[in-house]
C-alpha cells in the first residue's frame, strides 16, 4: 500500500506520541532550556505534551496546512509559549529551537514506523520538516511581536514609574524622582509628596532629580509648583541631583527654582540634618589608638 | 547642505514627545555631540514637540543629520497645521504664554540652539526649525 508523506507523518505522531515527547524533552533539557531557571521542568513537560497533542489533532484534520483552522489551537499554544518566553527573557534562538528541536525525535519516529518503506519514510520526513519549519517561523514572528510589546511596556513603565516618598529622618522626607515627568502621573507624585509632608509634619523635603533625564520648562513648572505648595505647608525644599549639563540648560531656558540645591542626595540629607539641629559625627572607636 | 539621514516622527500624544526626545538623543550621540550639547538639543526638542502637541494640535518632527565638510549637525523641523502664531515676537518673549505654561519654551529653544527659524501663518500652521552643530 502506497503511503504519502503527510499520511506517514500523521500515523507516526499518533502512534509514537509518547516516545517523541520523551526524546524531545530530553533534547530540550540537554539544550539548556531549564538551565537558567527561567522555566520549571513541569512547565516544560506540560508545554511539550500540549504541543504534541495539538500537532496530532492538526495533522489528522488538516494535514500539514498550518494555516488551517484545525491548527488554530496549536498556533495559539505556540504564540502563548513564545510570548511568555519573550517576557521571561529567552532569546529568539531559544524559542525557535523549542520547535525545531522536535524535528530529530519526529524523524527518528518516522524511521521506526516506516523504516521498511523508504518512499513513505522520505515523504514523511519531508512533510515533518516543512510543517515544523512553518510552525517555527510562526513562533519567531510571535516572539518578535512579544519583544516589541515588552519594549513598549518598559517605555511606559519608565514614563509612569510611581515614585515613593521616603522618610529619611524625623521631619525629613525625600522624593527621588525617576523617569520622565511629563506624564499624568506627575500630579499624583506631587500630591503624594504634599500628603507625606502633612502626615509626617515634615520640615524639609528633598526632591532628588538624579533620575530625571530631561528638565524642560514643563518639568520645571511641576517642580516649582511642588516647592511652592510644600512651602505653604511649612516645609522647605532642597533639590538635589541637578547634573551640571542640566544646570546649564536650565540657565539657557531661563528657569530658576529659587531653592537651595545640592549635587547629591547625601549632601542634601547632611544639610537637612544640620538645618534641623543635628550633627553627624564618626564615633570614636574604642579600639583606635589614643594620642597620649 | 548635504543631509545624510532623515527620520520623521509623529507628535500626536504625550508619549510621542518622549519618543522624540529619545530619537533626538540617539541622533545627537550619533553625530558626536558632547553631553552638554546633547542635553541642550534634547531639551529644545522637548519644548518644541510639546508646543506642536499642545498649541499646534499635533504634527510631526523631521530629524536631519547634516554633513558640511568635516562638520556634522542635527536639524529638527517641527511642523503642525494648527492655528498658527499671530505675533511671533511676542510668542518669543520670555514668560509670555497663552496656555498657562512658563512661557520660556520658544525663547529657551532659541537660546539652546545654534540656529533657530520660525515660520507661522495664522490659520495655516507653524514650522519651527532648529539646528545644533558639533
Ligand atoms: N506650534 C504652535 N502653534 C501655535 N502657537 C504656538 C506654537 N508654539 C508656541 N505657540 C504660542 O507661543 C506661546 C509661547 O510658547 P512657549 O514659549 O513654548 O511657552 P509655553 O509653552 O509655556 O506657553 C504659547 O503659549 C503659544 O501661544
Ligand atoms: Mg512651550
């Protein structure tokens, strides 16, 4: 009986599913899929099982046409795996290899089931190759789209990072600003600062802008508003972390903050301690030699 | 002036303003501007992009990397089809604002750039071009 390649492959995957899965998992593990600890063994087992079951169903219903509806479930599974791997930080090669490494076990299984029929074995191997290439490319495309999503979201996160108000000492607060300040969150950040000033009965609030990449007039306006509002609530502001290039740019813009500024948060903290009547000194060590 | 690379970015949202700054940073580093000059042109770009968005109703920016002999420069053109600026001299005056800002953006962008050019026609739109040379 003449068996065509697709039929040979379909039969093989149905009959040899368990053997293929075992060999495939062994390859994946040997290839370091688990090494980095980004993915658990159980997760990998489940992924392999699902992919093979859906591959079997797809083959039975639609042959090697991966665009067919019968393959929708498998495409979704691979997309999900691919997307989660992009987020887990796998490289595109790792992700493509997840599918491509299925070739060897499938080829071996075809040899087991159709070894006596060279035409069927060759046809089956060819069909498997074609099918897995198509699925591998699908995985790649989704991976890249996933990557872009991650990058886009990182941008968003940087832009909207929530900034905590930190209590450094009794009556001394710090607001370390990080990221761009022209998003809608800026208002929230400033409100948090004012609320904290009230709650802590703070005398001094240090606004640290080391992590702000650009100080334009909008950022400056936010800072000015925060400084003025803090003053109304009885707290003085110190601005720290104005890098030299930013100081120079602010002069060209014509922006003046009219507050004390310090180059680092540490300097600002030291000043705040001093202004609130505290001194920090190094403790005389008991073991140090004393001058006689 | 020979332009070696051109890039056009939309300015439709606040996120676009962030992207414009990032693109200008990449170009500024690319032509070898030092940290101070990078900061100057990025800040000027931020001002102009926000004006394009807030007053021009959105538009786009064109980034041209220029080469003149051994000199390299970055030219940025912000274009919108918004209401235009009826009195450019006034708009350039420090602290003049119609939108509750600090009124320092246009004048500041001019001071931060080596070249500054503004064309605006009421009812037609506005184009502001700045350049910074290495
Ligand atoms: N692209 C533009 N289209 C229309 N009007 C503009 C544009 N750019 C600036 N302006 C006008 O110029 C004024 C000054 O701008 P600017 O110096 O950036 O200060 P601000 O943005 O703080 O108002 C704006 O308030 C606005 O009236
Ligand atoms: Mg402005």
